[in-house]
C-alpha cells in the first residue's frame, strides 16, 4: 500500500508538470502536426482535456506493468481514473461558467489540478478494492475511443461549443 501511495503522489506531480508544459508544446514545436495530436492546438475545452489525458496515459503505460503483480486491479483502475479526470475538466468548467457567466483563469487552472488529484485518488482506491475489475474491457475500450477522438478531432473538430474557444463566444 505504501508503494501504491508513493506512485500515486508521483503520478499526480508527473501529470501536473507534463500537462502544464504540454499546454505550450504545440507552439514551441512551430505548430508541428504530430505534436498537435497530443498537445492542445487551441484554447477549446476539448483540446485542454489533452493536458490530463495523454500525461496520465503515458504514466499508466509505465506504472501498470510495474504494479500489476502487487495490485492485480491496476489496469481497470487506471482506465477509470483517466476517464474520470478527463471528463471532469469540461463538467467542472461548464458548470462554473454556467453559474458565473464568465471564466476565471485561476479557476481553470484549479479545475485541471483538482481533476488530476481526483483521477489519481480514484486509481488509488480502485486498485485496493477491485470494484472496476468487472468492467476492464469496457473501460479500456472507452479510453481507446477517447484517444482516437482526440487524434481525429484535433484537426477535424465537430462544430459544437466543446471544440471552440469558450472565450471567443462571449
């Protein structure tokens, strides 16, 4: 349990740092097409969901093989955490925008941080109790679908508000 707790804290720090830095990767790469598939290319809420999704996915690829022997439910736990954290970003963002009617940068950053923490807390708890084990195939499929959607919708986004800059619509 001590090992899982340590890797959970490391995962939170890793995801926050890499996610924060990845906000700038596309610009730093001179708008490289490949970089844009994994890092935000604009200020849409959809693109900002990548800040959590891809760093957590990368971290899970390292941690699952490392922890699966001691924590047999680590696979579905990571898939659940990735989905929870990623989906919390638009839910929390549009909830507070709906209440206030405008956005506040500090709250946007706070939403990212809170989503990362809740995602890893979910992973930690589910790894210990195996409640997500029965849904492993569904969870893995949903993570794969979301990854494909991020890649496809980066350069061909649907014409709905989630894919446009919420600050430009005001």
